[in-house]
């Protein structure tokens, strides 16, 4: 799965430069500056606002997709913790996502993500990132939801997941899942709203493990009561019991 990420690029210009081939030429001229976050660690369960890349620009969206058929804020709050991720194998069937996956796809550029390895009932957190890009893209779906009671508009998204590649199978050894990571050559295709179902399905594949690296970090990442949004959370910590 993918419930915790790191997002360190707080400079809008630098983030936009990373995706300049995907953004409309006039995007910067017709939009207000975005207050970019900095997260060494952020959990999707806090529903942070993060900068996603759509076919028509870059926008701050809330993590945890609210489907179009949700009626009010109470139902929205209830479902958001269940829609942080969308399972790639069933995304065309699930009522929460089947409309969005057809034409409402976006990217979230991240520095890395966290996942846990479990052994003898102990959980060891890992920080995982790609070797080839300081900012790499997670495939997402989005929705613009309107509260039918108040008229409030909320823009939300979910991260797609796939079966794990060999590296993630070893790390995420209970669920054996991973986020959908898109290679740079597939980013523009992913956000194209006119793709066919076959073309979309062809992109829902585990990322190449050879371009990924991971290391263990402090077990402070396990405790939701901790302030995990600190630089130290990303530092390497070795555990002798995991050697080999």
C-alpha cells in the first residue's frame, strides 16, 4: 500500500520545472502561487494538501478521494480513510474509482515513501525512493466533489497501487503491495484524459526494482503520537536482527 510519503520540494518553481513538459505553456501565467508543503514524513490519514499534476496544470488536492456519489461531509469524512489508495487490479470495478480512472488521472511527485517490514510481530520502517529521479511520480486519480448540503467544493485524490516488485515483496512482506510509480516516459500518457481502458491498464504495472533503493529508519516512524515530520525520521538506522 502507500499511506506515508516524503515531499521535500517546497519551491513551486523547482517542482514545476520537474514537470515542465507536462504543464500547459501558459499555466504559470494564469494561476496564483501555490503554498508548497515540506514533509519529511506525512501520513495520508491526516489528509494533507499536496501538489498534483493534471493535464491542465498543477493544483493542491487533498489526499483521500471523495467519490461523486457521497452526499454530505459526514459521509465524506467516513470514506476518506478508505480511499487513500486505489487498487490497480480492481480500479475499473470499484464504485469509488471507476469513473475517475477513465479520464481523471494525475501525478503526485514525491521524494520517497515509507513501508514496513514485519518479522516476529515487530515492524521495521523503510524509506524507499528511486535511483534515477530526486522527484518521482506516483500515479493517482482525482475528483472534484461538491457537498450537496453546503455547496462546498473539495478537490481530492487517491494513489494507485500494484502488486509488489521483488524489492517491495521483501520489504512489504505482509500485503506485498506498492504504489504505482510511473517512468518519466509514461507520465504524459498517464495524465492524458483520452486514453483507452487498454492503454490505462498497460500502465498499471509494478515499477522496475532495479531503479529503486531502500533503507531502514527509526522505529519512531511507527508511533502516530510522535511528531514524525522531522528531518531525523529519514536518517538510516541499522537493525542487527535484519542482517541477511
